[in-house]
């Protein structure tokens, strides 16, 4: 440790109360930033998980016609040979080790009724075994059993309650098919699921893929193929690889592959939140470190004579500047370290127990689990620690420059 740093450390001990006040201020800010980072990342992972498993996959493959009208879930825009597309993806050497699940799926809207009770709903149709790794509704069955064969359906608990339905009852599904005609098919309710995700529990039912193809007259085609990756963050980078694997598939010219971040409004909301909270972190850090600037300004005034004596003994401007910046950085480091550890500890607790937003979400249909778990991320805590130090150094520069420009003679005279 050189003498300037040693002097800066000694100066921090001269007024411990003031040093503690500055450290607590920046510490509270860093603690809040660290917790916010875990909370926001948990929120975004929560939303991304539910959006991708219910709507988009990590990469969605559709026809260009479906892509342009996807909000209407058109059943007349189907991939004609989905089996060939799935086989091509699984056979691609470039995708080896990247794929988790590849699922054929059909989504369609309908109106369900049971006597006087009527409610709009949407159907998920996919291979029951494959959907266990995607929707995972087999783990959410609270009454009855998961799909075991054709002609069966499982239905959300709130939707079943609204319609007065129970396990063993039959429902008639009437919807428009790919031939633009109305078609009806009867299903027996084999199970009722409860996911705690209002979007599914209040308006969704699942049927086997083959039943949906028959009901909707798709000729064996499906609307979309959802690709789930082992690392969802690679989705955008792997889109070109998926497109290359599909080139040998019949009708490849009409197929479109898109990352989940390019589909719908929720990914845009996630991207906006990432940018917004990045700015909020910086603002919170500045507010917390502002007290360091005020304290150093007071220190400069109180130690004006000392600064004058040091400069008269040959201390250069840059050395005076470094002395006060070091003091500010040290206060920032003390507070940031404590704040990052506390914030990480809070995130560790809530990553296990979660924060229950059931009452707040109510009947909202956002793709969010009502219990939000924060993300325990030591790397994020380290980033917030260094952000706190950098901001502390930044706000220390102005009072430090003022100290460095003090005239030695005037400083000594002003306190005589």
C-alpha cells in the first residue's frame, strides 16, 4: 500500500460516523439493486418460460401465411409434412446437443358450452407424450388422469368449474376447420388440471394431436412445430441453423423459423424491461452515492488547511485528487460489498420461498406463475458491487478536483 492510499484509509478512520453514513447509503442502494436484479430476472424468466411453453417455443416453425396471421390461430395454414421437418431437425449435426424437445402442435379457438353455461376457450393439440416435456400438464392433474388415448381431453380447473363439468363428463367441441366448414367432435374429460397459471386454468383444454387433425380437417398437417432448446438464450443465434436444416423438407420455401423474442408482444415487453431496469439500476446507484459527494465536499472545507500544508510540502494536484478519490472509492467499496452480500442473501431466500402475487394477478391472463421466484445470481451481485464502486468514484471526482485546485497559501491564510 503506497502512502497516499494509507493516508486515505487513515482519513476514513478519523470520522467513523461519517464514513459509516456514506457506506450505509451506498450499501442500501447496492442491496436494492442486487435484489431488483434478482427480482426482474425472475420475472422475465417466469414470463419467458410460460410464453415459450404455451405459445411460441424457443424457435417456432410455421408457414409464412400462418406467421402473418398468427394472432388468429388460422387452421388453414398448415405445414404439410411435419414429420419430415421434425426428422430433419433431429438429424442435423449442427443442432446435435442443442435440442431438448421438438413438438408438433395445433392451437384453435372454440366456444364450449354445458347447458346454460358457455365460455370461450382454446385447445392445445399435440402428441400427449411429447407435450409432457413441453406443457407438462401431466404434472398438474388434480382430478382424474392425463390423456391416455384418443377421444379424451383434460381441462383447466377454473374452466371446468365455470361450465359445471367434472371428470367423466363429455364436452362437444364445435369449431371451424381448414375447409372453412363447422365441425363437431365429442370428448370425454379424463382429467382436470390446475397449473396456477390463470391463462391455462381458466380457458384451455388439451386433446390428442390426431383428434385435432381429424376435427379441423388439416389433412395430416399441423400449424406449427415448436423447438425447445437446452439453453433458450441461444434461440436467436440458432434460427439460421434451423432454417438450413429445413431446406430439404418438402415445401421448405414457405416455412418460416422465428426466435421467441420476435413473436408477439410479451417478448417485446421483456426486452423493454431489460433496458428500462438497466437505467433504473444506474439511477439508484447515483442516488445512493450522492451522499459521498456531499461528505467529501464537507471534508474538503474542513481540511482546507491540511490540504494547503500538504501542497506547500510538494504534494501535486494529481496526488491530492487521487487522495480524495481513493477515500470516495473506499467508502463506496465498503458499502457496495455489504449491500451486494445482503441483496444476494435476500434473493437466496426468495429464490426458494418465492413471492406470492396470487391476489394481485387475480383474473389477469398474463403468462405468469403467481408465485415469483427471484434469481440467485452471484455474478449479478458482483456486477452491482462494481457498479456501486464506479458510481462512488464518479461522484467523488468533483469535490476531489476542488481540493486539488486549492491554492496552498490561500488555504493556510483562510483558517488562521
